[in-house]
C-alpha cells in the first residue's frame, strides 16, 4: 500500500514527477552492501531456495499490511515529510505482493498463465466498479482537463479495463484516479513476476542493482522517460527491488541471513536514501520528502522493508485469536475496496463538514481535530459494506458484508473411476 500522480505530466524531471505521488495518494556504491539484498537472495541459490516457505498464512504479514494501509490513510490527511520516513508503506506493500506472487507461482509450477489469470481476476473487478461510478460522473461534468480542454477521452478509456497506463481522467476526477498509479505498477510487476522470479533466483545481485542503475541514469537525464509509458517505467523501476525482496522472503533466503547483517545493510540503505534526498531535494522544504525523489525512495523503502521482513516473528497470536483473525481476514479481502474508495470517502466527508451536515455537538469540542478522520472512516465503511462484495465475486466466494472465513469456491472433483462409470 504516498498515492497520487497525474497521468499527463512529462517524465523528463523524475523528481518533479514523483512530487505529487504517495501510495495513496517513490553516491551509491556499485556493489551490494554486506547483508544487503544481493546477499539475501544469493544465500539460498537459484535452485536451492525453499519453495515451500511462506505457503501458510503469516499473521505478521497481515499486521504489516494493515499498518501500511493505515499509513496510506494518514497520508490522505497530511503530506508531512516525516510520515514516509517513520513507516514507508509503499515498498512494504509491494514486497508483500511479491511474496504472495512467488508463493502462487511455486504452487503451480509451469502454469504461470493460470496464476496470472487468477491474479488479474482478483485485481481488476474492483477497478471496474470504480470506473462504473467515476467515468459517468466525469462525462457528466464535461470531462474538462487543464491541459487538453473539454474533449472525449476516446480509446484511452480501455485503460480502465486493463490499466497498463494511467486511466484517463478529468480535473474533477483527478483526486480519485490519483491512487491508480499503485494499481498500475502492481499490475506490471505481477505480469513480470514469472521472469523476475527466475532471474532473481539465478542472478540476484545483478537484478537488485539493475533498477538502481536505471534510476541513476534517469536522474542524470541520460535516459529520458516521458508520458504515461515513462511514468509507468519509473514507478516499476523504483519498486521492483522491493517486489523481489518479497520473493526472498517467500523462499526463506531472507531468514538465513544473520539479523545483524540485515540490520546493518538495511540501515545503510535507509541512510543512503535520506542522504540522497537531502543532497538532491525537490522543492524548498526544510525536510525533504523521500517519496518525492525516486532514487531516495527506492533506497529507503528497500532498506526499511528488508529489516521489517527479517524480524524474527510470525505473530501466531493472530491465528489463535478468532477476533483478530476475523479483523485481519476482512481487511485482506477488502483491501482494494478500501484503497480505491478512500479518496472519494475523504472528499464526501469534507463536503459534509463544509455544508454543516454533521450535528455541531459531534464536531465541536476537544476531539474536533479528529472529526474529519472519523467521518471519512464512516463514509469509507459505507463503501466497504455496499461495494466490497465485488472482491468476493472476483475470488468466487459467497458475497459477505464483512468476510471473516470461507474459501474460494471450486468445481466439485470426482474420482476417475466415478467419471468413467458415468461415461
């Protein structure tokens, strides 16, 4: 799971490109540091990685995912530069996604196409539901855009079906669609995963260093990235190392590196990210925001995520306590709905407060600074209850108001002998 970006901005200035983006709403040595990601992945070797690791539910990952989602919501209300430093949620969400993707691919060896179809089936329907609501509203308001004036979006609307580039939007819908950069980047990393998994297991050091080299070339204007395609490439290159770190977590190679090496390497990467942000800041803020600067964001997210994924805990208490299990299961199965509709929920909440639709006793008092957050959560809960069932349908589950249990439905299996007798 900072998440915002405009699909029309040229990518020539990589720092400026990422200045608006949050997962709500991104001099370095030429070799991996001791305990760094290259060492992590190479410990197990390409063929000796534990394919079975990470197949059971990990309560620790559930907690990390929820914490990342909460940080995404916090970034909706504040763009404080310290938020991405105390907990960089973006890289963590991509790493968890990479771990889950590696698990799916290893459970179905030689059937990458099937795995990708299943993942697409879960990822895209919530986006389509958002489009069914947002696109008519943007059309009704004239589809006015600052750069292009009033005109129909044309064939680019297909990006609302498969968002390989940023789906078209109008000025009225820009805040709502800003979060879609994360979905687009996730989609590209997911589609690349069969190749990335094989490459990272065979040449881990090269695969971890290559994205950083590309980012440095972009930052030095030696590679020009422009338009929607360039924006997509920049996002993928920024977070692909975190995605592959998820592979290492799944394989178990991360756990085989001594904790002190991971801690030293991770802190060194974080320090390098902060140093880069201070040396090459975007804007005039006293404290540079690492999420505005691709090189800094890539380094800081990789280092911080590496430490979090290596901590020696699985939090089995999450599975032992039915209430906790129900909460985290529900969040996991409503994650896309919460993420995609959070901007609209915030806009509606702010509109209600401006129009004084909330009774004054509930707004005035010592708790008044927290009222916008509370109203937003109430509105978002309404979206989850009324639209969250789309995620159940996408996973072929029985629709529920708040999913706490149940598995995806599967076709009934018959023994071969019974099938022969029927024939």
